[in-house]
């Protein structure tokens, strides 16, 4: 091959971050996936070839496509990038966010590199395309490949992806241990949007969780609106106060009751009374679609890790998604039952007190129930209390007679009252007085 032709082949590619370029070349050369990339008559991915700096073989500047010469050029590119490897870093924003996460929860250097790679392969089409040539992979094979691509000892990668590792326990990266899939599909991130969020702007680590764990709303009620559960509250409040002061691990409260009885409002009122921020594990994605139980558990784990330095409580509503999402008729266990040992350990070791809410206690089997510090039912308030809730929410809009009449309905829940009051308040200027 002439020196002119080789120089053009070695030209620096564009739209490809140097570190990503190194990772791709390690896949192509040390892992030998170039056999799938370079065929007898051309490349299987011209866009990637151009990004690597091999455009001369595509645009006709070379008379004939020479498979052997292209392979030699790839090896030359690989050597060039390896010579620079010690100076290459992830993009600035990604590096900054991972550094902040690492400082907060104690990620190791190996865990940081795996997290950066996993985020990138979920966002960079060239890296994803190149990884497809490695084929469908078993979990041990994923460990071997990451060791080569990231230039890490294989035992460190294995430890970093183990179920007991901080990276996995925090829910940031999960290695799928069932099935044989592509590299991207074997490395699962915290959420579908996490890769976009962590690369979009340098921010507070808590903000990185904004599609998984979010600040709760301000309460519309106070603990004074729950006199019908004075007895459990007389135990719960001092217990939470003492647990927070002593930094006790494994503090979990289970509250159940019919929809609308005010379980979420009670949790918010408790957090406000204790002077704590309340963060909720989301149950829907940004499109309004439900999030599966396993992913909600991972979001919860991430919240437990990232919020450790905040004065916080965590709210996990609709726990049926985790404890009752199986199908007994089909012989399918729930998410919690299939991960029973992990869930039990989670309920024993969580560092941030958590309030778990459900419509029914029947979603829990006895093995889980006994691991909660307190379990109690929030019933529909009695008539006297319903009247106080109606008065507090609607006093400026209803007569005392109307308040008394509405409170007579024994199916009236706090959620219905506050929602109706909010709607009427927003349009009361357009209503006739008789309507109120």
C-alpha cells in the first residue's frame, strides 16, 4: 500500500469521542470483532468506518477495497489510541456527575468506569453497533469483555457487577444474569432516561434520580386531621424520632387502607412533622405507563444510596407492584418472592426510614410482614373527623349545614374531599352561589 493511501486511512474520525473510539477499537482488535466489521468487498457499517477515519475506503479514493490492508490500518489506529489511553477521559459532564455520585456513595474507580461505559453504550450508536459484533453474551462473557474494553482486571469487573457490589445495590447498573443477549441489553441502567439525564448537565446527584425518586408534594393535611389513629401515631412518631436520632437501620413502616383514605397525605404530614424531606419512588414513567416492580425496587435502592446525606424519608406507594405482581394461577411468583432473600435483607439494612403503602395487607405474606417495625390500617375517618376535613378544605365555599350534610356520607375519604375542594376552588368564581 502506498504511503499516500495509508495516511488517508489513518485520518482522525469525526463525531466519535476519543475514549469511545478506543473502546470500539478494543472490540475490533483484541476481541477480534473486526471479522464482522470488515468483509471482502467493504464495511458492514460505513458510518462507523467513516467515524474511525476509514472514509477513504468508502468514497472511492482507493481503487480497490483491500480487506487485509484495512485490517492493518485498524491495528495501526488501535496502537495510536492505546498510546493515548492514559490521558483519555469521559465527556466532562458525564465525568462530573459520576464523580459526584462516587463521592456521595463511595463508588470505586472500577465501578465508575463500568458506569461510564454502560451509560455510553446506551446513548452512543457507534459503540452500541460495534458491540453487536461481539454476539449474544452470557454473564461471564460480559465480564471478560468489559475487562478487555476497559483495561481492568477481570476479578475487579466481576466484583463490581456482583449482586453484593455497591454499584448493583445502588441500582445504578445491573448485570442481567438470565439469558444471552447483546452487551447493551446485558447491562441495564437505573431507568430508561438515566443515560440521558446523567449526560445532559452537571447537577446534584439527587437530580439524576428525577425519573425514579422524586420529592413528594407538600401535605394538604396535618397530623391533627388523623385523630382516629391517635394510638398508632402515639407510638410511630416517637419511634421515628428516636430512629432518626440514633441513625437506626432497617426502619420500615407499612400502612394499608382503602384507596383515598389519606395514606400518602399521612406520610407527607409525618415527614413535615419530623422536619424531613420526603421522596417518593415513582410508579409511572414520563409517558404515564406503569413501571415494573423490579425497576421500582432498583429506584428505591438508588434512593437509599444517594439520599444518605439528606434529612429524608422515602415513600414507596402501591407496593403491590413488588409484593403482589405475580400470577398464582400461572405459577408466577411476585417480584418480591423471586428475590426474597434480597428483599428481606433490604428491609433489615436500609439506612433511610421508609413508609410503605398499600390498599390491602393481603399483598404481603407473613415472612415479609414480620420484618416491618409497624403495620397498621388507615381507615376512613369517622363522621366527626370527616366533618373537620370538609370544613378545613371547604369552609370558605360551604355553609355549615352543607358541611354537616356532606360529612354524613360514610364512604367519603380525605382524598375525595381535598380533590373536590381543589376543583371547586379553581372555578368558584364562575359558579352561581346556589351551586355551592
